[in-house]
C-alpha cells in the first residue's frame, strides 16, 4: 500500500480529492496479435497445417456424430470437405454457431469492450491505473502500451456479433473520456487527443440470470457434442491451461493426445540471436525474440542492417518487410493491424507513410498500382469505420 504522497509522486496529475493512497501490484502486458502469430509459427514448425482466410461453413455429420467440417477459401473461392475424428471449435464469441447445427442451446453472451489510444505525452503515466468509473463503479484501466496510453474498457452486450470488425460507439467514447478526465482533471482530454480506437467481442459464458455484463464470470467452459469439442470464455493469460483442458476432452476421440501439463516451456527457446539483433541491446533482443522466435533470423535478413523505427511507434520498418514477406499477408489491414500495430499507433492509420508502405507491399507482395489502390481504399474504409472515433 502506498500513502497519498507516494501515490501522487508515482502518478503526477492524479485527482487527489478524497484520495487516501493506492494499492500496488504486478501484472503483465502482451501484444495479442504477436502472441497468436508466435503460437501459429511454432505449431506450424511442429507439423500443423495453418489455413489463412479459410472459413468453416458447416459441420460434416454422420449418424449423429461430427466427422469434419466444410470450409471455403475466401481468397480463391474454392470449397473443401475436411474429415476428422474430432473437431475443436475455439471460435470465441461465435462458438454457438456450430453447436447450433447440432440443436444445442446458446451459451455465449457476446460482450463488447472498447478502448481509446492516446499519445503517451497526453497521459504521461508509467504505471497502469485501475479506477472505479464515477458513473457506474466499473473498473476502467489507464495503461502504457507500446509507447502509447490506452484507456479502456467498456463492457456492453454486443448481440449483433457477426464477422465484421467491431467498433466503438459514441456513448462509449464519452464514457471513457469522462472516466479518464475524472482521474486526471487537469489534462482536459477530448476526442481531438485520440489517435485511434479499437474494440473486441468477449465470449462470456452466460449465467442466464440477466446479470449486469460486468458481473458475468470470465471462466472458460468446454462442451463435448459427439465429436465437436467447443471451448469458449476464459482469458488470454490462461490460454495454455485452456488448451490442456481441451486436449483432455479431445482424448476421448484421439487416445494418443496427452492433456497433462509436463511443465515444459510454452515456446521453444531461441538459443542464439543474429548479431544485428544483439547490437540493438537487451530490451530489443528480448522483445524481437519473443515476438518472432526462431524467425528472428529471417527478420534480421529483412532489415539488411537498417533498424530504423516507424516514427511515432515501437515498430521497425523491417518488421513490416518481414510480415509482408513471411506471414501470409493477404490484405493491407493484415499487415498494419494484425501483424504489426502501426495502424493503431499512427494518426489516420499511417496515412503519413503511405508511399513507404506502398513500396514495401509492391516489393514483397507483388501488388500492382491498381491492386495497391484497391487495398489502400479498403483499408482506409475499414480504419475509419472500426478504428477511428465516430463522428458526432
């Protein structure tokens, strides 16, 4: 516990009215996009087949048992039937869709959580702050992330969960601004300070009791429906535990699967780093080896000695080159929002660096001028709809 004086020293500008002190504890931050890519990379190295832009359309059933899935390639337009002894559905807020084909009742309550991203100089906090929102007492966080400051999250029902990108609503913007301005009354933050926004849909397993969204439990659940093993709920920080529970359920169909935790590292260790990465120093060496694993060697090749950062971000230009070359980028938003994060950290989604991004895409992805313009228009439309601030 910190007394009032120490808390205000660590958190300059904090609203001191009624403040007694602060409780301090440790937690962790991650880049969920890079975490997913690292998991996929290591799974592929261990023999998994990774299908990008491949959508599961329906289940294959025989005599009441699930025996595979029908899928469609959203790039080529082709369709395929994939047979399997067990199908694992880890589809988050959309978990009810496949279970619905088997006549199962809905279990998921999709909840939208939205966030605002500010330049760090506008909310200069080196600490994460958890506060009770003055309107409803919900916990809202203000935290440093990737050289920015993030304010979030909201917790609202999102029944229209479809395959389109979720987006923040006007009332959520005002709610978050009210909260952070109450916490830091001297900053007088407004929408003009916001660089971007983002929203996600949480797969909360509903209690069915009509609880306030924030009162619903965040535990994960697993259902086994005759060859369809569905997992939903839970939190990112327990993804390994959740995966082991899924393997235990799948063991009924694949006896060779071992769902026990043998204490092995989550990721394969990178035993040696390229000299050019070592020369960046300990922080960047840990960060890049964590993001890319053994592929940090390919990243170094893409850099060709040029480790310049995208201005206003913690991302090297070499990371864009690597992702375009090696990480199955199909659309521009894959590159700028789901492989790197510069679409979130730069105003207008990176419009100031249009020409350099175009050069990377044309060099690495073989895009013509026409294809680039189509992709840029598509990306700008998506960014304005789902990553900017709603217009009044």
